[in-house]
């Protein structure tokens, strides 16, 4: 069945022959058609059936098109209406447009022209729905950032004020606290919204690849550079670039980034031409950059240039009152994605979530809710769907009387297991969270017999 079959069109006209011709023509293109012979019946049908589009004759008995449009403006103002007007009544068509009609068609109507106008009207409806969806998403993101925490509201106020400036922003916080979400929020609150928002994870690429990724390269700059490639800074021109895990940026690139911050220019790898860009930089880290500066692992001058406005995101364990808000948000999100209809989180399950320390913060909470939604057999999330947080789960805490070596092993096994689950069993990601080498983590997993 073609896509048009999703659209319902209401034809309102007192001329049965015109209704029949329009119905046959539109049904031939898989539109669903309902019809009425006067304005009163048409208005009732419109309010009851909620059609995607209305084709409305202006000259009708009982209730004419102008009167019906007036009622629609009061009771269903989002209804998209195309008016049908006979020769000599253009003035009434203009009046109809002032009352909110999208367009008008002269009678008799040319079949191809009707289809073109209807297609454009429906495309406009889709765009309006997409814009509303994006607005709802932004509102949801705002709620996710703020929650009910008073301290977090102050953080958001700082972000809103910083967004209005061109200042570079440094977002600090533990892994999973929502640094990317905050960066995107700053972008949407700035005068650069609608321009590119480009994200780079400085920890995922090698030194050679990240330079090309950030600044691009010329054809033939190195083996495999078979064509010119624009870097992220070029793609972000007039917009925002988000440099996540900035503490992992190699030293040579720290110098090049500092130059971009100071002069707004750079050269592609293998290039000689200077590229000028206007880019707002937001950086994020889960490291203590001041400590990295003290250890000579991060340039002090770059740190000061990045740290013009500092936004510190608190860990989830200090936002206990926000956990019900976030859990409800993730429940709704994964209900929608998995086409399920789980109505609530049981009070005792919510209590478990609020008592847990959340080393992986908001990201770990989302993983827990997603897993529970997948496994839930009924319309409620219950404690048994949250085994990691249940008292029945083997505790990480050691018991008095247990030998020290055994207690340390028990804690280590439990903590590594939780980290692996949070990282979706990705040992590279888990090793970063634990701040150890992946090879060492793999050795530990084998030694303490954790099943992957």
C-alpha cells in the first residue's frame, strides 16, 4: 500500500458531481476520502474524524464555507483547509485565506493542479509536525538537564547566560552525567541554533586520524588520502563544535587547537592554505584538567582558553530527587522505541533506583530502564527487573569476619561486573571508566572468572 493511504481527506461540497469527481481522482492516488454535502455536516465530520486535509466549497446551504472556517478557527485551528471557489468569488477566497485557509482552487479544477496543491499542503503538515516534534524533544532535553535539583537549575542558568556570548565553555563531570546533552542545549540557546552542531570524541581516534578528522587533509597528504577531505572545524563553520573528552587530546594537537582558539584559522593536513572559520568551541572532560596541567599532561595556556566559562555537572547520586523524573523520561522513550505500553515504575522499584549510587550516572540509569522495558512481561517495572540494584543481588560490600583478601576480591569482581554491564560488555570502554589498560582489565576478568 502506498504512503498516500495514510492521509485522510474530507471533501465538503453541495454538488454531488464535484464530490464524486474529486473522490474518484484522489482515491486513484490512494488517499482515503470522507465527504459531506453542507458546512454543518462537514464541521461535525471534521471534528469527529480529524482529517489531515479539508477541501471546502465556499457556496453551500445550511452553513457556508466562511462560517465553517470561523468555527474551525475556534475549535480546530490546526486543520489544513483548501477552499474551492467558483469564478467571480475570488474576494471570498481572499476572506477565507484571512481566516486561516491554506490555499484555494478555482472551479472547475484541473486534476493535475489539484494533486500538486494537495501534495504541497500535506508536505507542509509533515513539516509542522516535525517542527513540533523537535520542539518537544528540546523541551524534554531541558527537563532532563534541569530535573528538580536546585543546584542544577543554577548550573542551567549559567549555561543560558554563557550561550548568549561567544565564550568558550568547558563542561566537567563524571562519565554519564549528560555533558553532550548540556553542550547541545547551549547550542540551541545560542544565536548559532540552526547552524551546524558538530561532535568529536577526542578519545576514540589515533593522533594521526584525529588531526585529519578535526582539520581535514589535502589529496595525497598521506597514504590513503585519495581525495580532499574537509575537517570537523570546516563543517562546523558558523556553528558549534563539541570536543568531548578533551583531556585525551594529544599534545601536538593541543597546540594546533590553541591556535584555532586564538586566531580562528588552521591548515589542513598536507596543506599550505590557511582556512578561516567562525566556530564556537564547547569542550568536555571527566578528568581534572587542572591536575592534568600540574602533571604536564595538558597545556596550561590551552586550559585557560577553554575554561572561560566552566559548567560542572553534578553526579546522579547527588540528585536523588531527579531519579523519578529521569526514569519516567526513559520509560516513555523506550516504550515508544520498542512499541510497548508500560504504564509505570512500581514504588518499590523506584526506591531501589533512588538508593543506588549510580557510578555510571544518567547513562547507567537509562541502560537500566531500557533493560527493564525489554524484559517487562506486564505493564509495570518491578524490582525483579532491576537485579543489579536489588538487595537479593550479591552485595559488593564485604561482611565482618571475612578475610581481607576475600573481601577485596568480592568487591573487585562486583565492581568490574557492574562496569562491564554499564559499558555493554565493551572492555575498551570499561577500561576507560576504570582508568586501567584494556589488557589489564582482560587479565582481571579471567583471574576473577567473570563470564562475558
